[in-house]
C-alpha cells in the first residue's frame, strides 16, 4: 500500500516536471538588439531642428547592457559605424571599433562609408574588431565574412551581411579599386539555401536601405528577419513582407532597435520589435564606454589645437560676399586641384571667417568651413557657367552668400547693371568662354544640390545620361568627381600640411568693370 | 538622380542624401523650424539617409 502511494507520488512528480520543462515545451525567448548608421556620433548632441539632446554612446551602451541582462540576446550593427563625426574621423574609425569591442557586438556589416578611408584602413579596423565584420556580396576584401552562426539557448541563428552594390557611387573611386559589390539578392539566396537546414533562424544584416530591404524580402525566400541600415529609417514597428520581418533603428545612436522573438520547436512562433530612444542621463550610463568616449573626445579637442601650417598673410574670409579674396582663391584652388576640374565656383557664404597671419591650426580651418561639405565636379556648358556667375553676383547689394569665389577663371561684372546682365566677360585658361563648350566645374555638394539658388548644376545633371557603376567607378556624362566620404575641411588641412606655408593673393580673378 | 520632395521632382547627384534633396527643394530650413522628413510609407528618416532613384519624401 505504502509502496503504491510512493510510486503514484513519484510518477505524478515526474509528469509535473516534464510538463514545465523547457525541453518538453521547446519554447525560448530571445532578443536581437541593433543599431545602424551611427556615423561616430559618440557624444550626445542636439539634432538640427530639435530642442533636446539625443544619443550618446555611453547611454546607448547602458541600455544595451540592461536589455541583454534580461534574456539571451544578439547585438548587431547594420553598417556606417566608423565615418562621419569628428569623434570617428580623426581616428579613421579606430575609436568606434574600440567602443564596439567593449560593448560586445556580435557582428557588424560593412556600410558604404566604411570604405571612405580606403581599403587598408578597412582591413585595419576589421583586424581590431573582436567581432566578425560581414560583407557577403563584396569581393576583394578577404577579411570580410559572408555570415556567422550564433547559438542562443540552443537556437541556431545565422546572420548574413550584405551592403548596397552602389558603394562606388558614394565613395571616391580610389577607395574601391579592385573590389566588386555584387547584387545582394543573388548572394543571399545562395547562402540561405545552404544554411536553411542547418539553422533555425536566418537574419540578414543589411546596409541596403529600407526600400532595398523590401525588395530583398520579396526576391529571396527563407529570410526570417532583416536588420537594416543605410536609409536612416526610424521603424517604430516591424514591417512584414511575406514571412520576412524588417526592422531599422534610425541613426547616430539616437535609438536602439529591439526585436523580441519567441521560438517554439525551433521555429519562430512570434516576433515583434520596437525602438528604444536614447537620451543622455548621467544616472544610466556605461562608465567604461563613457571613459572611452571622453578619452577620444579629449584627443579631438587636442587635435583642434594642432598647427598644420603657416599663413604668411592674413586670409580674408570677411569680404567673400563682396569680391575676390585671397582665402576664397585658396579654397577654390584647392577644390579645383583635388578634383582635377577646369574651374571651381564656390559660394562666398560657405566661408565663415578669416584666419590671421601666422600658425594655422586645425580649429582655424574648421571655423572657416564648419559644414559637412564635400567636393563635387560637374560638367557645365559655357552658357551654364555664365548663368551661374550671373546668379552669383545678383545678390551683391544684399551681400548674399551666393557671391562666387572662383578658380581657373576670370570674370568681369558690373554691379550697377540690371540683375541677370551683369557679367561682361569670362575667361577660362585665358580664353574667352565658349557658350556651347563643356567645362568641368568643381564646387561643394551644397551648391551642386541647388543651395543658395544655384540651379545650373542640377540642370546639367538632368541632361546627363543615366549614371552607372562600372568596374568600381561612376560612369556619368556630367558628373566627373564626387567624394562624399571626405569632408572639404579635411582636404584643406591636408593641402596646408603638404604645402607647410601658404600665401594666397588677390589676382584679379573677379573684376568690376563695364 | 531624380527624387521627389512633397511630390516635387528634384535632381541631385547620385549618392546624395535626404539633406541634399531638401536643399534642392528649398525646404531644408523647414527642419530648423521643427518639421521632420518622412518616407512614402510614413516612416521618419534622418537627414543623412540614403536615397535611390525615384525616392519620395515628405516634409511635415
């Protein structure tokens, strides 16, 4: 009798244990944390048009630590992490990788801007990373992995990395010589076929942009989740395309993406996601990451005080809206030289201050050109150059910022003539401007986009044949130079460093006359 | 590359971003006033966001 009771008790206990055992239920809760397009914004900042401080790597790291402590998690970066802000640029992204190592990233995919410092630097950063860097559709960088497989609570998760095949459009051609960026869908499909039976969940870590992610989800069967970047999209909720879930977490560390996945019998039983905004709060920061941020920020501050060369004359940034100045000439010459263009036309308003005779510091150059501008060169007809100059001098009386500073050309204007007919003579390489002839004109991206009312660059592009990427370089009829990965101010610093001394003069490039 | 800001076509250099499209449309100062940019699906996008041929965005 006693023996029967004991056996009954033992059997009941066994079944109770069996019922509550995870082995029996086969259900796991896992979490994927993700960031994208960080661009080196380690220090919190007030975004353009916002009234509040946002971001801050130390606060982002604290939030990651907290969420990761609650359940098994992966931490992923969807590209464009190491270029953009000075905190990253002055160290060619080394600072970012150091912080990411401490934060315990599981994987990162290369973004287009990871190539902005050149291939050697890409390889150096990959070597420094304690986590794999992915790029399944990139050939020529053997250090990039196609995918990784991670196991969380017995769930096998594959993470495949792909980057936009338009990388050569967004960086200088020299940065991608010998590399190929293959159509991502083909590569992903092949890898998914290979991995599907070996893994429970397939994640694509993508730097294709939201539209590209949706196209990928439509084209490729078998992707469970796409963690995206490139378009800086703030996806507050997941987007579903068939059986694929797409997420993306804005930009600059201002948000952390969180994906909650329930797995049952090795299949996704439920998936949801949300965005966790990041704001500075000294009470909730990762102190180790905060120390890294501070350490590099001190180096940034020190770098600002470094002397890069000597100005043998005062450099006039004050009168750039009224006429030719030696500083305007210097900057226009540097831009023309860097791009190999026939001429350069820039807006005087883009030159914000003067530099006194004597040592030139990094901070002096940053003060002259504080904006994140880069050099573009576009073919304009002689007629378009004439119209551009007319537009430039049309705001002379109001001292508008569109007044031009030039290189490689001389023009004469009469500010008393009616607007639209003030330009009297234009010489390029000493020869009169030929209205029907094409010339290459260097400028900054602001004017190329139509800033300050300059329309000729956009008009020229409209008439350009479709651009294409061939062998790692851009082929376009009108676009001849485009280096979005290198700020103009850094080009100027490198020039002054190289020259050691500078003494630009007023040369009569801009003449008043009738 | 042609993109659309508030349904108006603008032409920018390939590789340019949301910020450049707003410059081309003369709307970048709207952001300083507190307006934001959204893609055609209603998702907010950052000024550095990449664009592709035919991208549509709205400032509001």
